C-alpha cells in the first residue's frame, strides 16, 4: 500500500491501554499520523478480559473509521497494555487481541515499555510509571529485560494514585480521631468529596454511597497539602519517592548498568504533577546509586512509544520515527480537541478524546461549553459512568477533512514538562 511518490501507506495500529485511559493511534509506514482516539480505561482489572476487548474494539473501530482511504486491516498492531504483568497474562491478552483480528500481526507488551520507548531513542534504559498504579521495566544494552510483577500488595508494591489516595484518607481520619498528628488533609479530604469530616468519607465508602475507587482522585489534594508544608502530606510524598527510586535502582542493578549512563524515564500522572519535593527526592535517590544516570520526566505520551514500537516491528526508517515524534504534541492531555463533542443529555460523559491530523479544530459544545475536558471527565467518573459499549452521553461528530497534504497548525498550548532539578540531559 503506497501513496503518491511511493510513500509507504501500510497501516500500523498502536494502542496504549492504561489503568486510567486508552489511546489508539493509526499511522502509516512513513510515520504519518492518520488518526488518534482517546477513551477511558480498557484495563482487564476494571472490565474483565472480554470487557477490555470490547472497550478496545470501540476505540479501534472509531480510529479506523477516520482513515478515509483504509482498504485493508493494519499490517501490524502493537498493544501496550496495563495488566500484561505476568507472562501468562501477556499470552492471554495476545490471544484475545489476535482473536479480534484487528491487525495481521499482533504484538502485546506491558504498557511500561511504551513509556520507555517514548522517553528514549537509545533502545535501552529504565522506565517507572506512576499513575493509578506503579510499575517499572528495564531493557539493557544487550537486550536483556527486567520486569516486576506489579500485582499490588501481594508482590510488595505501594504507590500510585490508589495507594496515595488511601494514605491521604487514612491520615485525615487518624487526625480526626486523635491517633495521628494534625494535618491539612483532615479538612481538605472531606471538602473534596463535599462531606463534613474524614470519618464521613470512610462511612460513605463502607456503605457504598461513595465508590472506593474514588480515592484515586485524592493525590492532587495531598500534593497541594505538601506544597503548603504539611508534614504528614510531605511524609507520604517522600514514601512515594522512595518507592519510585526503589523500582528504578533495582532495575539498574539487575541490568548491571549501575556504573553506566542509563536513561531513566519517569511517567504517569503522579510523576508529571510538577511537585518539586517528589522530583528532587527521586532524582537524588537514583543518582546516589547510579551517578551517571540520565533521569527525565517524559514529555511525551506513552502512545507515541507504542507507535514507535509499531514502526520498529514494521521495519520503518529512522525518518519515519522522527516524523511520528514531530507529528504529535508533547502533552496530548493539554492539546485542543480536533473533533466536536456534543453532550446529548445530562448523565455525564465518558473520557473520550479524538484527534485526527488534517482536521479543522473542533470545540466543546452543548452542556460541556466552557468546561475543560479534564473537568468533564472527572464529573463523569464521579457519577459512576462505566464502559464504552453503550450510550454514555457523548456523540462524536468528525469535522470536515482538510485537503491531502495540508498540515495542522502548531499546537501552541502544548507545554513541556518542567525538568527535574539537578543532573539532566
């Protein structure tokens, strides 16, 4: 499949399926982005295996529908998925993806590998992702791979939005009943949920009036308290820094590159929060053990890494990889929408963001006018809207495509993540 001038037009599919969101990218062999769709989590831990595949199917079909000249299924599909932690889970997910027939050849990797590829072009290094959960991977100069089971408390894990949120709620309750020190969290946590005191939050979770999973929304509250100098909140932040450091250092040691200069790529919502206390502690902890390491918070979304992995699987050129990197803004969560989103009713909305190059800018209309996408998503999540296979209150209307060869205007709103303080590239 070729375009004008023999440019490779073989379709490639890339998916980054995390615990909080899913990105689907359709590109060609030259690295040209044909469509990008963002939706809610497709992780099996939330939906089960069949539900996860159904959620992916909706997004993949939407992405492929945006490719006007699609005549065949993608030649390669790379699926970087949360939940592909054990080899048996990876095999199960691979079989499930192959059964859907989304691509002629299918590759399944843990989603942390997409983060690593997004953050470095060297082909090796260490990545730690800390979003809803926490995990790390490493690839050595010789191709050796280091992984962690990342199964939660049963494998000694702590960190990520859920654990930090639980720490915030626990500290607030202990401050209220006298078992713990005074903390700003005692007022900030219940205020976040619109409840009178910390114990009321715990009671609402216990009785089912408040989903337990809502604690994953609390890290920004705790981070704000830490910025204000709250000792309890700062202690939690430093514990998180120690866990991130432990994953990175363990991977470096197991790869045998402690004396080398590995790239250490950090990603996920908590590590991209711009909290200096966390950034500085992680940097210092890693450099104590690997002084020549290059530590960076990745300024690219992991979906770019999944796309680069797809290009590599297809044997694409370095120029194709460069084109893909240049085609997408550094922070997609801050990029403008490229499709019109229409809220059909008042039941809230799922997180659904669709971006296709060569389209005129879209806008939020209807009930969502004046609200940013993050707020819209948070409201929907709080209302308990689940799944993608049913009407959840948003319709997607593609805008008119621009002519072939037109390029989108630069995204002036995209911002690079502030660098860590200290030794950087």
